């Protein structure tokens, strides 16, 4: 028992509900606050949960492959983005032992997975697995594709790409064909409680390492039925034109809400960082209540200390009523 107490605890700080339940005004997650998507909700209501999904997910793979214009063999399914982070890190430790390269400020599960697999982390060029976010969390900013993209197995975390509110991606189609591109639509659909993700694997001719061996190893490490029937319905709905039309309209709404949030923060003395997604990081002025005090007033923000950014908060675009609640909570102290 004493030995167990000495084991390092992975940093698993997240936004969203805590032990007190959901906050009435929640800026702490990056979910689409204009959701949920009606088409996805309707699809979920039609799901028959009494039956197993096809264990090979053949129809779903073909639908996703058709949407991305790739071969079905390049589609890797995952129970969630976080599950894939763990799996590819462990598989990569066997196929390409070495350190994992992380952005300077990144989602904590990348480092947690590396530690769990006994791998070191680095920001240098000596890595054998590399993570890049587009846009990344917590800053909501882009990074260019590395020059040695074909040499190092790379995962482009595109979870927030559907919630991009400005600017264009710095990754070309050719760049994407040389990386594992991770997709998890639940945030964009406003359905965070529903888990389910997929990855488009690199094209074999685009890289200098054996993609087939990696995809086969990832499949071997995949649990049976990683996606339940509801996750299948979500991913099938994701590629429908009606869903993408709804998302385009939601982005317009989120853009207006983000502009209102930035203005309010500036008026309150915050220093807001630039970004292209539906969330931002900001440094609060001296004398304002901390995140814990705000939570007591029903407002949740994401302290970014665990991202390596002490003294800042991450806040997502929320309706005007939520921004007003934030103002009131900051005044109350």
C-alpha cells in the first residue's frame, strides 16, 4: 500500500462538471454552446440499444472513408479521442521506442499517456511520436506542419477544427496525408457526454515508415466494440449534409458570442490571447476572484496551470446571458 502511494498521479484536470455537478454558467469546456445538433439528437433517439453494433463497423468505416475520400483501411475507430491517445502511445512504444514530442502547452492526456507507457516527453526533434493540435488547447492557436513530417509518426489532433471561427488551416491536403488525423465530433455537435472518435491514418506513400504495421497494431490493441450504438449514430450523422449545414450556422453564432466575450473581458481588464477557435485564454487582472470563488457563484472557468500557463483562464464562447453572469460573479468577488 505504501508503494502505491508513491506512484505519480497523472494530471487529469478537465473542464466541465465537478463534484458539485454542472455549473449553471460553464465557460470551462470547449463544447459547442450553440448545440446540441438537432439531427444528431434525432438520430440518437432512433437508436436500438438492444443490439450489438457490427463488430467490424463496415458500413461506418465506408461512410467515413467516402467523406474523407480515402480507402476504408485508413479509418481507425476509437472509443474516444482520449482512448486513442492512450492506444497509439502504447502501440508506438513497441513499434518505435522513444520519447513523445508535445507542444509547449497541450492537452494533459498526451503527457499522461506517455508516462503510463513509460515514455519520456520532449519538445525537441528526438521524438518517435509527435502530437500537434489544430487548433490546439488551451490557446486555440495553430501550428505549422513540421518539415520532417514524413519521418516521425505524427498525430494531428483536429478535435477543434470544426469549431474554427477564423483563419485558414496551415496544413495542406498533402500534409494531412502524412499524419494520423484525429477526429472527435462530440464537442462540435454539443454532445460531450457521448464518446466516439476516429482517425484517418496516413497514406503509405506519404511517409517513410510502415503505416500498415501501425494500423495493424492499433487494430490488434482495439477493444471489442469500441463504439456503442449511440456513438455509431453520432459518427454516421456527423457526415450528413444537414449536420454540416447546422454546424456552419452554429459557427456564425459562436463567432458573435466570442466577440462579445472578448469585449467583456477587455472591459473587465483581462488580457486576452489571440486564437481562432471557440475558446480563448486570458490573464485576469489583479484583485479578481479566482476560479474556485467564481464556481461558488455558479460560474465555471478553466484554470490553465495544468497546461503550463499559470495565471490564466481558458473560457469558451457562451451566450450573452452567461457573459453577464460572469460579469456579476466577478463583481461579487
